[in-house]
C-alpha cells in the first residue's frame, strides 16, 4: 500500500507517515485497517452515526486507497458513482 510520494512533497509525506507511526505505534497500513474495522463495527451496531456527506467522502478515500489517484485519461465509467455504489 505504500506508494512513492511526489518529489516536491516527498519530505512532507514521509514526515506525516513518521508522525502516524510515532503516535499510534503501528504502520500506516495497520492504522488504516484498524480505522476501517472500527468504522464498520460501529456503523452496523448503530453506535456511530456518520452524516451521508461524510460517508461519501469515506468511500471516495477508500477508492483512492484501493485504486490510486483518479486518472482523467482512463474511462471514468462508474468511478464517481458513489451514490450507486452506496445502493449496492
């Protein structure tokens, strides 16, 4: 899941990853997996109520983690259909 940071922001990206590792004592990938697990458990038990706009934002972030940044040259069929994805 670790990707190369762009050259101009490389120092900043590395510093952010180091901050996460120091704060949580785990890798960025492990923290992401724990956050997803926490969100799903709390969502299904109704302990966590997240507004719809925030859920759309979470889905967009998850797509970026799974598939990488949006490529405008590629076919965008379904890429931005977050509402349709939510119905599934």
